[in-house]
C-alpha cells in the first residue's frame, strides 16, 4: 500500500487551525481576562509582522491556548470548531489540495497528521476525504464535559508524528519507499525523512536548514513554494537571505 502523509497547518491550510480556533474564542468572548487577551493578540501580532520565528511562535501560542481552553464546554467547542472549518476550511494551498485529489484518484491512503487539536483535524479530514487522521489530543473532563487545558498527546513534534506513522504502517502494510509526505516545519522532519517521496511545502527556516544538513533527505526531497498565483520547485541548495 502506498500512503500520502499530510501535515495540515502551513502545508494544506494557509495558516494554523489552532490560530483560527483561538481567534473565534476571542471573538465570542469566551474568556474574560483582558490582560490575557492582550497577551494573545500581541503574540499573534509579532508573528503577523514577521518579527518572530514560526516554530517558536506556535509553541508559545500553544501554552496560551491551553489556558484559554481550560473550562471550555464541549458543546461550545463543537460550535466553534464547526465555524472554523465551515468559514475557513477552503483557505488552502492549491498544490496540496490538488495532490490530495491526485493521491485519492490513484488509490493511495491519504493520512492527515497535524499538531492542531484532533477535534479540528477530524473535521478537515472529513472535508477533504482523508482515510485517516491524527491530531493533538486535548483532555476532556467527561463528568462536566469541559476541557481541562491538559494535552494527553501532542502531535506537533517529530517524535509523536513518527509514532503515529509507525501505527499506520503496521495497520495498512505501507510501503514507505513508494510513499509520500508533505510538511512545512521542523516537526515534520522525521515524517519527510521516512518516505521515498518527501515534499517540503513553503518550508520554515529551521526545516530548510535541517534538509540541507541531511544528505539522504537532500537527495530525494522536493521543495515546493506557492506564492500568489504561482507554484514552483526549488533546489534544496537554494540560497537564503538573512537579516
């Protein structure tokens, strides 16, 4: 069996699902701490004006997000999550959207693996017809049906993504040498390294640096950049400009 593993945030989706969910929580005023709200908006603003590292920014935001999620009812969360995918779910890259379609047409297993919450990843998987999905699992107190703010299993780092991939390999007897992977940050490094056809989509600086330092990965990877209305490939030796 051939599989295609897709990260979502920054790979399929042109932002992060967690950010969109967070913004909806702010919009619906689901937490009252004004100082905290300003802190969240400041963190987002620093990334928006490109004065922060993307990988570090997301990790910092997750800590704020966990606090915001604490005490949120499952009912409210389902409403917000539906809103995110309904209103923003089509904001995707043309390249990865078409590659999902191509893989499905060729009978490949399409698997979404994302650091975003599983309750968002599951909705995106359904929307795009993925065969399987795996996202970060946030704890729910089933007695009062509210989130605790704790994460049972994160899925934004290479280690946990590889564990999930190994489970899918065993389940579907996947031939990894013929399989594909799509990712954009360093958390996708192990996923990209494990397949015969890795593709880095608008890679972060840290991911590009590690690709250049990994001779085996460097030889087989394709770097895809999508900007405005054009999609193009870059050589892993592409020169970067530092400021």
